[in-house]
C-alpha cells in the first residue's frame, strides 16, 4: 500500500459545480496536510495548509482532515474554468521532513 | 506566501553538456531546499534535500555525481545536471521551506537532444 493514495482522475465538472478531491494515507504519524494546485508546466502553488484534524476555509476552498479515518478532502465551491489544474495532496509527520505527495488529480471545469 | 524563484524556466542542450538550474528564496531565508523531478502526468519525485553549508542528502536511486547540488547561502541552491543525456529530460522543480510550509519554484523544463 502506498503511503498516500489519490485518484488521478481526470475529473470533469461543469462551471459552478462543487468539486470534492480526496486523499487517503496509511502513516498515522502524518500531522501536516497540504493541498497544492499545479497548472501545466508550472510549479505547484500552495492552496491550503492544515495541522492535525479539522476544517479550514479560505474563500471558495475548504480543506478537511479526518485523522481517525486517515482521509483528507479539498472542496471547491462555485468552480471556475480557471480552477482547471492538477491538485496534489501532500503531508508529513513534522514541519522539517520532506512532504509525501499524492499522484495528483487532474480537474477540468467546463464553461 | 513566500516566493521561490527558479531559473531558467526552459533549457535545451546537447547530449554530454552540463546544465545548471538556480533556485532562490526571494523574501525569506531557507536553510533547507528540496529538488524534485516530475515526468509528464506523474507526481513529484523527491531527488534530494539541500542543506545550507553541508552536503545534500540524495534519495535512493538518484546519482550524486550526475545531479550536483550546492547550497552555498541561505537564499540560493543550485542543481547541476552533469553530462546530460536524453533520459535526463524532465521537469525539475525546487522548493524551499518557510515556517513549516513548502513553497515551489516555477520549474525548469530540461530537454536534452
């Protein structure tokens, strides 16, 4: 079993839809959870950062962490064509260790 | 968020030549920087961890002599691909840590002919 599992998609939704992206993990030591957005041939951009369990909201984006289920989610409300990108989840046990990335989910938001 | 600058964004070179990629943290000091490699439609693969003033730590399977990393200051790390070959063609991305968050450069697309 890989440390971090993420459905690669592709995921195609109509503009305005609510998007749900998910990752599962096996290492119970993970404490720091991040979501990155990556446009084609660009470096990943940090979207959301969460420590331990709980929810975090930033504009149209909501990140959820359920450590008991080893499951994290990113919700995008009112999705826009500009949200079309690959979304990578990432996590680590502490702030000083390299992140473990999911494979990324390719999202297309159709106008 | 913090800004990481990476140059060049794209480089095309002949087989056998060496290529240097620079990664700079613009508004913060980075004791640790990371170098990743990414193939098309694949996730990021960590190549090495670069620590300022000391030798880099390479991941298993990454050739130290081919991928030379230098982290001479708190704002600059360089990756040199020595004697590049077509199989080294890839997208290389650096990142730097600022207060437990990882920020990425814009990446370098290396094409070796």
